[in-house]
């Protein structure tokens, strides 16, 4: 249940977890389109960054960006208790301070903090 992303953000390769829901969707996509070299292909091969942004805005959310999705994903992982070092690895950050800045703390997480008596 891991997927390899080659030349992702910052041209870094990374291995990230894959949810069962996304795996199901990818299998359906694979059966219908049977991609050869790239999982998602444009007219000239792999999609460009700008093409990905346009697809995201058209089909997912016109008021945000792929970066917002990335940020939301990492924030959610933090809120459900994922260790910051795991998030750092998935994000491809070499410096943990980058991850700490990138993942904001929500009010919901702050309310769960138990202070000593």
C-alpha cells in the first residue's frame, strides 16, 4: 500500500502511503485507460505542473490549489497523531523545521492538549 512518486515537488522522489479508496479508484482508471508509461498522460506524455493545477481547479476545487491539498493532508496526518518525522519523510523535507512550519496546528488539536495538574 505504498506508491512511488518520481520527480515530485522539488524534483524529489518519495514513497508515500496509498489509501484503500485511492487504490480502488486507480484500479478502475487502469482498467478503463490501460496507461503504458505514465499513470496519467497528456497529449505529449506526462502532465505538466500547470496542466495538473488546471485539472485540480476544474474538477476538485477552483478556490484552492494542489499545494492546499498537500498542506491539508499533512495537517490531517498531524491531527490524527502521525509522528512529525513520518510527515517529514512523506513531504520530502530534509529539515524538520520546514515540516513544523508547513503543518499548522488546528484549534481542534489544541483543545485536545492535556496540561499537567
